[in-house]
DNA sequence: TATTGTTATACTCTATAACTATA
DNA sequence: TATAGTTATAGAGTATAACAATA
C-alpha cells in the first residue's frame, strides 16, 4: 500500500481536474452540453444500441441516460427506433445531423486541447490516457468485488422490496 | 502537435473520470459534500485566508465559494473572522471541529483509494498525480495567454458596463 | 468609483422512487 | 412477477447578474 500522501494528492488532483473540464465544455457548440457530446461520441463509436447499453457505457443511472437521449432526440441528433426483438426497448442511432454536430464538437474540443497541450510530447498524453483508463478499471473492479454485483451492473435504481 | 486520436481519447478519459469521483464522494461523511472537504483541506493546508484567495484556489466564481463557505460555517467547521486590514473582507479559518471532520473524511477517502489501488505501484500513482497537475498548469497557462487576464484571475463575474 | 463579499436566479448533471408498457 | 424505459422530485455544483458595505 502506497503512502497516505500519494492518495491525498490524487484526491486533490481529481477534484482540480474539474477546472479543465469546465473550460473545455465552453468550447462546445450551443445547445450541446458535454453529456450530449459524449452520447453522440458513444453512438458513433459503438453504433446502434439500446438505452441500457448506453447507460452502462455512460456509467450513470438509466433515468439520467433517458434525459440525455431525450435532449439529443429533441434537437434531431439521434433517432429512437423500435426494437423488433423487444417492444419495451428502443434502439438508439446517431443520424446525419448528429454526425455533423459531433464533427464540429470534436473539432473544437480537439483544437482547444491542441492549443493547451502544444508543448506536450505524444508520449506523455498517451501515458496520461493509459493511467486514467487504468484508474477507472481499478475502480470498477473493486466496486464489483465489494458489492457482489449480480452480473447486471448498477445502471438503475434497485427495485423496491 | 499530437494526433487527433490522442486528444479524442483524452476527452473520453476525462469525462469518464466522473465515475471514479462520484464513487469516492459516497465515502465522505454525512453532510459533507466533496466541495466542503476540499474547502477544509485547502484551509488546513494553506492556513487562514480571504474569500478571494480561496476562490482562486478552488478556481470557481466567488459567489460559488461564498455558498460553500456558508455551508461549512453553518455546520461549525470553519470560522469567519473580521479582517483588521479591510472591513469588507473576512478571514476564513478551519477550527477544531473542522479539523476533526477533515481527518475523518481524509481517512475514509484514503482508505477507499487504497482498497482500489492496492495493486498499483507507488510510482504509477505518483506519475498520474504529476501528469494531472501538469494538465492543469498547461490549461491555466494557455487560458491566461489567450484571455490577457489583467493580473487578477477570473474568480468573479466581470463588472457590468 | 472600484472592490469584497453576498444573494437571487437559472442551468447542468446526478440519484431515488414511482410509474407505463411490455415480457 | 420481472424488466425496459420514462418521468417527477430532490440535491450538489456552477455561472451570471444585481446588491450592500467598505475602500
């Protein structure tokens, strides 16, 4: 186990990362909050999927996912199609307008990062990505170990007894 | 300039880090939201300071800082003392009850991190801390360059014309 | 007139719980 | 009865703007 001070420092760094995130969020197009951009990015990267799958990728409750999806659909960025396999379910798909917005959001976001990190060697950015990914995995792993999750992950409020 | 994909990946990692932060926040004591813990931590680390200084360290608007400080004072964790130098200003100081709460919050937070990162070598945690700190610095630097800040940082709504 | 800090209002993101419609 | 998704409500966090007291 590492020293206390290393953990304390990590706690501080993680809270301070909000500064960067807020700054980056301001570069996004009008009407496109960060979460919308992420929804579009996930649908673009992984293709058509159900609400439950998207909630799992976002790692938030499905009620939250539902709102984000409704926002994106209301602005015409995604389509909610009926699922032939299960009529309770809906298939989400990014459409042409959504692709367009995503491209714009992605370009601005990338440009902002490129400006700020112009003096960073590729290797350092890569290492930061790797460590952040590993941090997330370590967390999810330990959460599932300690909570004995029943195969299905925690993307919805547990049903009442 | 690095490849587009490196920046896109960083964007994704930064948004996904919220999962970890939300999980860690749940380990904090009752009535102590993450921001309160950070306020206490900053007052403990840097000692007595004014609102404006705290707002700068938190990197949020002073109106936001004001609310957090009011929350912490209402619960008896900090004191707001008159500033003999300037009667408009107030000096903030963590008190004994606040120190106690901070110790508890810090212990729980550290324990949660230790559990999840038990298999991480110290060196990796250190490197992650270093990269996150550098990311923040790169951002603040480029922000001050591009905005031509007038010596005073942006911790308050600009005055109206 | 400018600055320090507070408050009012609004917006984003999240969780919990109750609801619907299917399975 | 259980599950997929929705909606209602509440709470934490933030920004903008207007305000009071003091410099």
